[in-house]
């Protein structure tokens, strides 16, 4: 199969139809003259059925999505717009207690992933082609185009290849392999395969109606909560417009951090008994949730070594393909959304520079250069912040000797705080990353290069 170009269209092939890929297409529709583009989405699955249950969006991605034009549509599916970003509870003892209610500007949007994916998908123009059952196996790049080869025996050609194919990205493997071969630098190869963070997560869903009958007024029905314990924590929040409570128990052994493991991130079935064994001795309010959960799966939490570049020649990585990170600051999906926003703006700027000649080679070269400049430092910074926050949620920040220099908004009396108040203070700092000095510098650079962005914090 060939993606036919009608001069002067720029042929863009996006491999992967998850949040990052769909966010990119929506942003292209918002910022680019689509008559100059030919966009095709290639998806390995035979059906578009997103994996995972819950998704959390904080201030920055909320504002980006409104800027793209999706705000009103998404608000139809918001499970709850909670003013409490996270309630922190100390739970690994019989008498648990609430530590703090973290509140950030704009609160938090809570979605069922299926609903969020549906809005992104339904907002696509009919001119965007979607090819299912197209698993990328390989690609080759010449000076004029890139040829894709799929497992179903078909091929396609494009001018610009976007790898939105997630944690185990084939596009990343090929791009970094080519960079290593061309440069003679094997360090590129270190980021091809994800590494284990030392944490397993047990995911499931709690039926809200059943929980309400078993435990009327349970605080997890309305409020996002982090239930904290030593080297363990439970994350819950309402989704599906209040029909479910998303449930995730994290169990960590940091002696395994940075190792390679069998399965490379694949999940396995688990049981309520498995989870109960991990939370032995916890307070009754958390164990009620364990007894109510269903569909439990066990996942190793994986991440990438930071990539030195996200784009090279005719290939660009977005989302987890570029910067797979832990979910401990809720930035994984939001960074994929921001990738799409920034990349679309980069392409728009390059097209304007080339006076609308979509086949001008400078469109691609300028896009690649600017995307690397604006996205690599920011997402790699968050990859590190997310890893550190996992040790805070697991109350292991002292034992694991977390470097406090990554936190830049701690109170002057931090050293005098109680252990649990230190955890709350560190967590608030982590979730306020968009206010950090480094991010403010990056945002200033983004607006210098791309013009005003409404989501940028200026206060």
C-alpha cells in the first residue's frame, strides 16, 4: 500500500493511535492548513480499544486540550472535577489517618480512558485515514521518503514518520539503532529497551455502587486518594462518571531498579488474595477497597533511560515511545498530549517559513530541530521527577536517600516537619512541577519559538 501524495502535500504517517498519536492529529487540525497535509494513522490492533482504566489530567493538559478545542467535549465525560487534587492518607497501620488534602489550581479531571480516547477519536476529520491491523515491523529512510513495512505484508511511504507506538516502540528501536550505527556511539542503544523501576502495580476496578453498599460514604467514592505505606501505596480515584473507582496498589523493591526483566512490561492476572498479602496490617478503610476490586492484573512499572534526542532525519517520537515514565506525578499521558501540541505548532511554523510549500525539505529539518529543542529537556526532566515521587509515595524517600535538590519549592522549615508532613510537602512540590524555575524557562523558550501558548503559567 502506498500513501499517495498530491503535491504539495506533506505525507505524515503516525504509527500508533493512543493518546499521543490522536492528540497530535487533533492539534494538526487546529494549527495547520490540512490541505497541505496527508495524515494516516497506522494501528497494530484490529479494533480501537484502549487499554487501561483511569486517566488523570491536571492543570497543564486541561489547558492544552482547551486550546486545541476539545475542552467542551471532554467535560461531558469528566467523572468528577475534584477540587482536591489528592488526599494523602497514612494507611499501613490499623488506625490510619488522613495527612493532607493537596489542592492545585484547576483541580483534577478524572476520566475513564475509553471515554477520553473516544473524544480524541471522534474529533478527527474524515480526511484522516486510519489503517487497522497494521503492525510496523521495519522502516527504511532515503533522502526523499520513508518506506514502512507491516506484519500483514503491506508497505507504505511517507515524508515524515511519527512513532507514537508506546513503551516497546519499533520506531524508537530503528531510529536509535540507526543513530548508533551512523555516529558510532553505542549509548543510543541503552534507551531502546525499557527498564524495570523496581515497582509492580496491581490494577483493577471497584464497582462504586457495590462499595457504597458495603461501606456507605467511603471517601474513595468522591475523592482522589493516595493511601501511603512503607514501600507500598494504593492509588484510588472515581472514574466513569462515578460508576467505578480506579484502583492501583504499588509494591516496590528498589534493589531491582534499572534492571531488565522477562516480559518487558507485559501484565499477568492476579487475585484479591495476592493484593491482600501485600497490604497485610493496613487500615480497614483501605482493605474494604481490596475486597471490592475485580479484574486485577499485575504490571511491572517500566521506564526508559532518557533519550538524547526524540527526532532524527525523517522520524519523530512522541508519547511513551519518546519518554516512557512512571505515573507517579501523573505526567505520562499529559506529556504525550503536550508532545502532540508542540509538534503540531512546530510543523505549522515550518510550513509558514516555507511559504506553504509542504514538500520543501526544510519543513522536516526545521520541525525536527525545533521539536528536539523544546521537548527533550522538559520530558526528560519529568521522567526523573516521576521516578523520585514514587519513592515519596512509598514513604521510602529517606531510606532511598532521595536527592532533595530536585525539589525547588520546599518550605523553609522542611527539616523540622514530621515524617508524614515531609511526605506531603515533597508531594505538593512534585505536583507543582509546572511552577518550577526550569519549567518556567522552558515555557519562555516555547513562547519565544512558537508564539503565545494559553496554557503557559505566567503568574
